[in-house]
């Protein structure tokens, strides 16, 4: 399907090769603090958002140590935050016992664990079933959900989003193309890596990226952190109000589901306004200019979704919603409309991904909309990534899937981002997979890639 690898150039527009596109220091609160009606606090409780600091995230990168520093917490506080964060972000199939963060990772036995709904897209498809723990943090562990859902998105578009991006297009004269990512304070660590990778491989794409947040405080924080870059931030006031009204009455699963479904509403909003749109979770790093890939994927499809692993038809079995591309075709608009409306009645697991897997993928041949699956030749992750020379790389999207531990996920993606740093033009950089093995799914990686015990061996 590909028409040739794109070349990265800051002197030419990244959109020229995509004819389908229509013309550090932060304050951190200790987990358990009463956040009152603070929206960030509600999100923290549901998905480990900002409630516990990453502290000093230091891991070995091929013999050196890279440190990302936030306000330093005591070892006791960091330990508490790390354990609870690990509990919330652990895969449903990963078992941690005795409060230890190490130990062996159980075999997944399939992709289901990776495709659990994201917590407002923060955890990627690596958030497992943490109902008991998260419900306790919400202060409503006694709550049992019966009958109608208490917390869901309103049917239809996200209010204000089209008006917001239209102003950007009018001011810049740019194309109606938009990459969107939901984020908050804590997951800015990941989104920052995405930003830096884009800066190195496709700086012209940065102005087309909109980060969606739930409050003005988060917007101000991200703008301060990214003040040297042309990053756009949109405050989703409807989400803010819904969380205020419904969070106290909802259990953790309902909150998690609502936030995960939000991506479909965002895509529907933009595509319905004739934008070509790409949704990405924060834990995505680019290793090349993505515009040709986006063009190629949408050339014969109305909507394209990513997968955990597998090539061609095999990737249908591991479909996920970490990345969703859509063009403003009549059929894409119909599909996204049906998809966002399904939230009100769908009672299956895994939110929007579950509906996709249960009701859309099995009927691909019957649907008028053409849906593509981006396999591991297009989107890679810890499970599928291997060290290759630059001219051999064809997958320009690399995600954190396969590393349920937040610290090791960040370590892995940081190493990926270094592959496209300026220094890598003169030095052949490689990823040290063994350095993150403790917090990532080595067994599935070996199974999928057929690697020996030495995880650094390139296939």
C-alpha cells in the first residue's frame, strides 16, 4: 500500500505529500490528599493522573542515566505513589504480589489485557481492571452500578472544538488536518516525548497538533512546559462540567469508560466538520514523518485503527484504539456517528474498543465504510519493535503498549525518541530492550518476534 518512504525536511510543508488532507519543575500533591471538586483530582483518582509524582525517573540508557525531574518527594511518598500507580496501570493479566514492583510477568495469553479502555487516553491500552482499587480512591467503594449509567458523554459533538480549530486554520491558512491527544499533568511526560520526536522528524506537523485537556490549570501547565513550541491546547468545558456533575455518583469503571469513549466523540466532531483527523494517545513517539503513512493508510480506507501486533489480517485479532485515523468521507462520518451513539447503549467491556471489536470488526466485509487495520509494519511497540537501520524502518509510530509499568514504559519511549535525536545522525543509536524487561512483557515479545532470551537481538 505504501508509495514510498517520506523524507523529513523542515524546509517543505509536511502536508505536501498528503493530497487526501483537505485544504521543569512541577507541583505534585501526595496521593490521598482531599482534592475537593478539583477536576484533576477526579481524573487522578480514576487513572493515576497527577496524584503521585514520577519523582526522579532515572533508568539506564545504554550505559548512561537520563533523569526527568519533578518536585522531589520523600522515598516514602514516592514508594506509595509508585505502588498505587502500578496497581492502577497494571495489565489485567499482570499480577504483582506482596507490594513488590519486580517479579515475573505472567503470560498474557492474548491481546485482551492491552486493549482495556484507556483512562482518558493516558494509560494507553495498558490499563487493566482496577475497579476495586480505583473505586476506593474515589471514595465510593460501596457503590454498585445498576441499571442506567450515571456518567456518560452527551451524544454528539464536543462543543467548541470545531470553532477552536477553525480559528487556527483561518489564522494560519493551513489545511483542515488535525492530530488530537487527550492529556493532563501526569501524562505530559509522555506527550512531551511525542512533541520532541515530532520536532526532530516533522517540525511542520507540530502546529497541526491539538492537546485536549479538562481544565484551564492543565492548559496553563502544558503551555508553560511547551512554550518554545507551537502547541495548541483546547479546554473541553463539556467534559469539565460532566465530571463535576457526575463523578461523585459514578464508580471507577463508569468514569474510565466515559473518558475512553471521549476520543470517538472528538473524532466525530472534527470529521463531521470536514477535517482529516488522527487521534493518538500520549504514549506515542514518531521515528519518521508520519504524513505519508497517514496518506497511504487513508487512501483506500475511511477509518483506520491500530493493533497490538500481527501482520495484515492477523492484526484484526489484536485491534485497539490507541491510534485512530479518519478522513472526512461520507462513510467515515456515518461510521463515527454510529460509534459515538453506541456509548449510551453498549454494555460490553472495554468501552469504545470493545464495541469496535465486537460489532464492527466481525462485519468488515458487510460495511459500506472501509475500515483499515494498521498492523505492526505501521505501528510498533515494545512487543514488536526491533533495532533497524534508519533506511530500513517503515513504522513511524511507536507506542508504549507492552510495558504496563509506567517507569519502564517511559524508559522505552525515551530510548525510541533518542533514535531521532540529532546525535543519531552520526551515531547508530539502538534500543536496549533488556533495560526495560523488568517492567515490560518479555514473554509476549519473544513469542511474537521469535527472539532468543537476549531481547536485543534484531530479527
